[in-house]
C-alpha cells in the first residue's frame, strides 16, 4: 500500500520574487517562509496533493504576517490558514 502525500507546499510571490516552503500543515509551511519586510500585496498558493488554492493577501495583512512576532503572528497564521480550508 502506498503512503499518501501529507505535506503541504506554500508558494508566495512578493514583488516578482517567489519563495516556497513545505510543512505538515499550512501553518507550519507559512511559518517557514522568511520574505523579510513586505510592503506590497502577496499572492499565496497552497498545494496539497493535486488540490491547489490561491489567494491574494493585502499589504497590511502580509506585513503583519511576516514582519511581526509573538501573539500577533500566531493569530494571523491561524486566520491565514483558515483561508485555505
């Protein structure tokens, strides 16, 4: 019996630059991304097996997601992961 692919691939495009990260969940994969200071819109694609979803994150949402730390980042990670369920 073949194992199912349970990893999630998250790809972001920030001002023409792409970054990818893999993880067991969407939250883990997003947490591995380190795009630095983001001041523009971000196109985020989440691929799980054959299914792929794409969302555009506004500049304010992306800035708070990638430039903050602590409880603010944890809340935004959870809310962003809910966009892809």
